[in-house]
């Protein structure tokens, strides 16, 4: 029998991210437009720095949302045993903003970005690091799979069928900088704490 990570501290982080995405969807229907929240390079440079965060929450449409929500669910199945509310949300914030900062500083050809894909790559790396710490042999498989994916996207770009579904090009650079952010977060935690904390509530 499979024991799902159903403790409150294991589910509240992903549920919070999901709720923020849904609230953003509602707000763009009734309160603001998506163009006020999307990561827009020129507007961020002009001072609208909130877009570094909100760009992760805005999506091109319902299919884009469903794909990213599925990603949240899959990562929870993989690594939910490690999740604690504050550490998960801290990792999500760090990797989400790390993604958009990476785009801003190192991807001058990316003028706009929306979605959770960079953040999800960062959370994946954070979870795989915990697998390594726990001595799970599957950590090597997951890490190798991510590296191969990033290399493939670098040379061949994103999946065209996914681009058709979300009606937008896939910002593969976001996947790279999200992954780097997850690795950087892991390094910081190990450097200053000597371990990856799992007891934060």
C-alpha cells in the first residue's frame, strides 16, 4: 500500500501555491489584467519589480494552469514526504524569483514570461537534493533525467505540442534558471546549516 504524504505540513505548501494561482486567475478576470502581472522585462527595469513574483502565478490560459497544477501534484507525489509548510514556501519563493531574476539578468532575448515551470524545476532540484541526502538511489536517475532534459531544450527548444496547447512559446531558459535557483538554494542551506531542514512548520 502506498502511503501518500497527507499530513497538513506536507500538503499546505502545495495547496497555498495552487490557491495563489487560482486567485490570480480570478483577479485577472475581474480586478486586473494579465498584462499588469506578467513578467515584462522593460516594465521590471522601469521599476515594476512585483512582476518578478507575479509572473510566476499568471498563465496563458486554463490548459497552462492545468499543466502546472499537474506538475505541483507530481512533485508532491515524488517528494511530499520532505515538505514542511515554511520550508516549501520559502523554496518556492526563492526559486520563483530566482527564475525571473535569471531571465532578467542573463536572458536578454526573453521579453516576457508567465507560469510556474521555472519554479517547479527549482522545487524538483530541491527535492532531489533531499533524495541524495536520504541516500535514495533514484536520486541519480532523477538528476540525470533533469540534466538530459535541460541539455535537450538548450539545443532543440521546447516541445512544440505543449507550445500549441498553451498558445505560447516555452521559455526553456526559465527551466534552466529555475533549476539553478534550486541548486543554489540547496548549496546555501548546506553551507550555512550543514543539512536541509525538514522540521520547519
